[in-house]
C-alpha cells in the first residue's frame, strides 16, 4: 500500500483519474443500492439501515427511563430500533426479501468503492497540504474511511447471511453486526471531519493569484 501511495504521489495524473473513478463507482453503487431497496421502505416502512441496527433493540428496550424504555425515548427523535424478527417478517410478508438481498449484494461493492476512494482522496489532499511531504493529522483522519469500509463489509456479511433462506434473525440479531455498523458510522464522521479540515487548510495556504512562487517552486509552509 505504501508503495502504491509513493507511485501515485509521483503520478498526479493517475491519482486524479483513479480518484475520479472511485468517486463515480461510489456514487453509482450507492444510487443503485438505494433504487433497489426503495420497495422495502415503501411497502413496510423498514430500510436496510433498520436491520443494521436491529442488534441494539433488545438492549435499548431493557434500559429504563422515567416513563418507558430508552428505545421508546429514542423514537421521539426518529431513532427507534426494531427487532430483526419484526423487520424480516414484514419483508417476507410483503415479498420484498429478494429486493433486500439484491440491495445488500450491491452494498458490498459500495463499501469497497468508498474505501478505495477514501485512500485516494487522502493521498490527493495530502499533496495540497502546506506540510507536504510530511505527514498531516487531518489527512490521516480521512484514511479512516477505508477502516470504516472494513467494518461495513463485516456488517454486510452478517446481513447477507440473515437475508438468505427466508431470513434468519439470529444471524443479525446479535450485537456484533450492529456494533460494526455503529463503528462504521463513527469512523465515517471522523473521516468527513478530516476532509473538511484538510480542504480548509489547503485553501487557506494556497497562493493567491499573482503571488510569485519561491525560486525552487516550493510551497509556502506557513501554517493556517
């Protein structure tokens, strides 16, 4: 991987092309997955993300608050979880389980695409930082998107097993797949913060039009 980054660093044209390809693959696979899974929400009100977090349902239902469970409290903010039995039962009854399986298959590609895109984007933004070629913390945060993709694939594998042969709730009702999904979303948020910070820093340190460069073509290394 390090050798690939060094090669991409010496080949900015290839870096730009591969980053664009990975972005298109991410957007295309995400769009296809949403389109295929649309009947799930339309006919049952449950999305794939509801099954992803079904493992937290029993835990949240057992956590009491003053009047009711924590799950009911979260429902007021639109974050209520549901059991895997309830979700899969609704999909079976409305005959959309096949749609869920197809959407889940595409999600494997989506996770791989955004994982690769995260690495390529990190490399591209690294070149625009004032400290380049030294390591930059905000750029390292972007690479967490690739780590999130690994957790996403773990979650996808559990979801895929749950959706086979009419749905096996035990395969997804455990906390592990839901934990993987939770970690995935946290890592993606942190990676997004890294993207924003890196873009802002690159913009604030980029030379303004008409500003002469140093004789050796080096950057202005003033920190923002």
